[in-house]
C-alpha cells in the first residue's frame, strides 16, 4: 500500500482485510467459544436436554474432570518458565553487550509482569486453542521522554484477528492483523472527540457491517506490514551503508566528497551494491467510517506473538484446537451416567410398600410417609400379612456407575493425563512406575509447552528488533541478573566494565578501571529459549542433590561446603560460605604448598637480602655525597686558581693532581658498591635454587 493512497482507499483496504481475517478465523473462534463455555462456564449439557430435564424437575449434574486436566498443564508451564538467552552474531556485537541485553530483557519482563502475559496465553491455548502475547511501548516515567518496551497481556484472545495467509509457527510472517474493541457510543465520543464520523446516521457508516450496531462502535487496531527495496553499498573499510543515506545525510555526503568514505568496487570498477528487502510496519486506528490515527512502528515485526494449541492443516487452512476439545463427548457421558446413577439411588427410599387390602388401616398417616420419613414402628391390620417393600432393581444403578467409570477412563486416554499425573493414587505402586506414568502425561501435552516457548522466542525476537530504536541514546537502564540481582547499567556511553560475578568494575594491571562502551544500536544478536525450572527452584534442587552427595561421600563435605551453603536460603549464607571458603585446602584454592624447611630458608634469604640492600643503599648515599663534595671543591679550587694570577703553573698542576687522586679514591668506592651488588645476586640465586618449582 503506497503512502500516497487517500484515506478513503486506505479505509476500504482495511475493511477488506478485516473481512478476510474474520472469515478465515471463524472456525477457530467458534471452537474457542465452545470449549471455553464448556469447561469454564460449565455449560456441558446440550441446551435441549437441559431444558427438558429441568421441566421434569430432574437433575443435570456436572462432574467436571477437564478443569483439573487444564490446570495440570498450565501449572506445569508456570513452574518451568521459558527463559530468553541472547547471543552475539556478527563482528559488531560482543558477549558483554549480549549479557547486558539479557539483563535488560529480564528487567522488561519484571516491570511488565510478563509472567501474567505468558500464563494467560498458555491457559487460553490449552483451554481454547490459541492465545496471544503483545509487545508495546510506553514512557519509562511520567516525567521523562525515554521510552521503555513492555510485554502486555491479551486477556481476550477473541479480540485478535491474525493474518489469514500466515503459515509460520509464530507471527514472523504476519502482514496484517487486527485487535478490536467495542465501545459504547458515549465512550467512543469521549475517547475520540476529534472523530468526524460521530453522526451515527451519516452515510459514512453505510456498508459498515458489524462496525456499528446497537451495542456500540467497534474500534480496531490495524497492523499492516509492507515491503520495500533498499540498496546497500560497501566501503573499502568494510562498512555497510544505505546508498540513499550517502546523499541524504550531510555528514555521510561530506565523507564521500572528502574521500573519507570510499566505496568498494568490483573487478569492473563498479561500486559493490545489492538490493535487499525491508519491512515497514504501520499501525492504524480505524472504525468502519474513518481512519482515526496512523503511526509507523519502529520494528519490522507486527508486535503480537501467538501461542497456538493443537494445530493441524486441512486444504490449506489452519485449524487450532484445545487440549480438551476431543474429550468433551466423554465428559458429557460422565455427566449423564453420574446423573442417572444418582437418580436411581435417590429413588431407593421412595419404593412403595405392597400389602393386602385393609393392611394399612392401622395408623394410615404413618404408612403414607413410610417411604419418606423414619418411624420407630409401623402397625398393620390384624389378620393380614405384613406389607412388603418392592425390591429395587440395583442392576441399573450399578451399570450407570460402571459406564461413568468407563467415561472417566476415556477422558484420561484422550487427554493423555492419568491419575498419577494429577497426584492421585493409581495402579502404579513403585516410584519408578509412577514417574514413568507422569512422564507419559508430560509427553502427551508437551506440544503446548513447546508452543509457548516458540511464542516467547518470537517475543524476544521482537524485543531485540526494537532495542536499537528505543534505547538509542546515552542513558542508564536497570539490568537484572539470572539470580535476581539488579544494578544500573550505562548504555551507549563510556562506562566501567562490570565483573559479572562480583558486580565490581574490572581493573587492569595498574589498578585502573577498564572502560567500555556498550552500544545497543550496533551489532546483530540472536536468541535461544530454554524451558526449565526457575533460578530459585534450581538452587533448591542443587542444594538437595549436594546434600545427597555428602551423605553418600562424607569426605566431600569440607571440599564443597562453601558451595552448598551458598545455595541455601539462610540469612547470612553468603558470609558463612566465605568463611568456609577460607578453610579450604591450598590445593583446592589453587595455592602452591611449600614445605616448612624451604619456607624457613626463603625467609632467612629474604632477611639477608634486606640487610645487604640497606648497606648498599647506605654506601650509595655516602658515595654520592662524597662525589658531590669533590665536584664542589674542584670548582672552588678552579675558581681560586683562575683568580690568583700569582699562582705558578707548577702549583696548579700539583693541586690538580691532588684533586685527581681524590676522584680516583671515590671511583674505588663505586667499584666496591658494584661488588656488593654482585654478592647480593649470588645469595638470591642460591635461595632460589633451594626453592621447589611448580610442575
């Protein structure tokens, strides 16, 4: 769709796209409604049968066995949250920045309550067939212009109409999507006061279909992605630029003119260029009468990630079903047979008494209530046989209960979740058999957990695509570590490099902080998603397994005691771990063990070296002072000789000889100093020879 299209053309295209999305999603949406009403609203009896039984004052029992099945899968996913892990891809990315992006995504999940969005999506997928996760943008605080990324919950999956042409397991190939909301006419006028089509009788609402009815106005977010071509070029320095930017950007244009940016050429001398396909995402707010607003989304993906349920394709059309869709018939049979058995058992006290004529003439008021009330005694007429109660046919009730058990087994077989998976006692008796049955239940429903991991992976891909556009200026963001610790992190500016383990700035050999620039706007990053217990659960499991190791191998306790205590949730556990770490043997701490006699010899050698060093320094100081005095005397005497014109040449030569003798004496002192240094090196070499070398 071209940017030059008129609003009327855009509106017509939007309504046409919505109609197509609505038609293609109708089967899945109806199945979602039926399944949710069946298992959540407990509408498990056919309407006609329910009305007939209610008219006859007969019970319609609902013994819901599908709700626990759904909760089992959903709660299993809550205990094994998929986690996003970012990895660097190209030469412009680095592991340290990737770790900061990991911490930033954890912070986005924390501030957005992303666990609620994930849980809602998987619950809708298990119970209805599909759910959704949204990614949005919002200001970080009320008093700033900085934007933050948010992960948003989609409470009503029926408000989303996906792309009808999508074939991917996620929404990476979506080009159209709608998120609708129905407002009352008063609420619409209040929320969109500048809307021109607030005259409900206007011709603008002609052919609007369901967009306007007596209940209100339907407002839709229309997400549309379109492709465009971009030509990229390469410089001799290996940098890649948009060819259009080299002329439109003044700085880049100046660099080309000044020869600072030189385009690489092929063998024919032509610039190396190629055309790439790019995406542009537009969000429009629309009704059936007009386009209310429009903006360009900074990313290349429509920011909605679907969580699919049980997926299959027929004739090029995607069908989505819930976990309990195929078990609804068995559930209805369970309800019917349990109701029938209840009715038969409930009628047992109402079986009438049979006796001869006149047998009930004695205390007729008691006999009239004999099958509904308990009386201490009943009298019958003299001369007649004692009345008898008609025996109840218990075979029908027993058959109903057996059929109910069969229906219960059918539910287990269809869903793949048996009693052991739900925590109930089953035929399995050994622990190994119970675990095997639980694993069988997990395997039969794992595709729901795996589909959630795919959705979270695409959610992370959407976030990574947005980060260079949202966090594009120098700022300080909060990053959260895998253990839940958090600290502020400067990005897109020079800052000290932080040690991941200690949290302190890294230092070089001179003790200076190592500076780094974590630029979130450059480099390419990818991600993986792993499903498993959260950090706290893994800590508890680690501590439990280490306790078992110590019980089996007690000698390991002094060696891993600090690691074990660090995994426990004690107050002061870290301090206790540090104390235990100091008690570790030198071999464990990586220190070299030196025998006591060698250690004593080394200490003695150090003392001798210290004494010799002090003496040498003293000699050096005395020699330097003597040399300075000689030089001063020489200059004074030379001045005296120069000023004394009566001094003879012989006297001058004699005095110079004396001065030279003094200089020679001081030079001998310097030679003695050099010999002392040599002795020091000899002693040091002897000490080193007695010291064992590592290896």
